[in-house]
């Protein structure tokens, strides 16, 4: 449920941003569809975060250790498995475009983590084991570390940007 709390918030953000971009570009139908999906993702997020909130009440030590373990392994979205039969790096290219357009960014990733740490009162948990305290320290410091890495990566990404063809838009090249 920790993973789904993160993942549902991420998809809420990405669909909401896609809706906003579609509206700005004059595609009201796409904006409506993406807005509806974003609202649905928000409801899922609410349910999952409440479940994890209860887990923190019942067993804070195990829950915080699980949360830290999941973040150490990094959150992979289901779309990371996308493959069009041509591009072995399709998800990386798709992610680069999404990052550049502001659909879903490393900043969003850090914001989600920060939101969940706050929502679940991770900083204020007490009575934790040594492992639980280490997990707490890790989680509370992670958003700032992600933000620093994101700042460094942005400079590198600007230098490495190139056009990539996407099969689902008939090979049209998009700056990634």
C-alpha cells in the first residue's frame, strides 16, 4: 500500500498536468479525459494513504522500515515496461519528454515523498527500533537529496537533449 500511495499520487499529478497542457493547447476533449482520470487517481491515492496511515498506527516500526526499503529500491511506474517493438529505451525517452514538458518531473517525485513523509508524520514517530530510526532519518532527508540530484541532472540533460522518433505518433521526432 505504500507503493500504491506513491504511484497513485504520481499518476494524479501526471494526468492533471497532461490535462492542463491539453487545455492550454486547445484540446478540450483530451483535457477532459485526463482530468477525469486524474480525479480517479486522486480517489485511489486517498484510499491507499489512509490504509498506510493505519499501518503506521498499528506497527510504526515495520511500516517505516518497509517505506524506507521501498524508497531505496526506487519507485518504478508500471509504464517502465512499455515497449513498442523498436525502441529498447522507450520509457527513458518518454520520461525525458515528460520531464521536459513538466508532465512529471524529478521535482514531483521529491514533492510526493515529502507529502507522504508529512502525511504519515514520519518525522514525529517515536519508540522506533534502531533500524526504524535509521529508516526515519533516511526518509526525512531523502527529498532534499533528490532535489540536489535533480538540479545537477537538469544541467546535463540540457546538453544531452536530442530528437527521438516515437512509433505511436508515426515516427515523429520529439525533443527528449
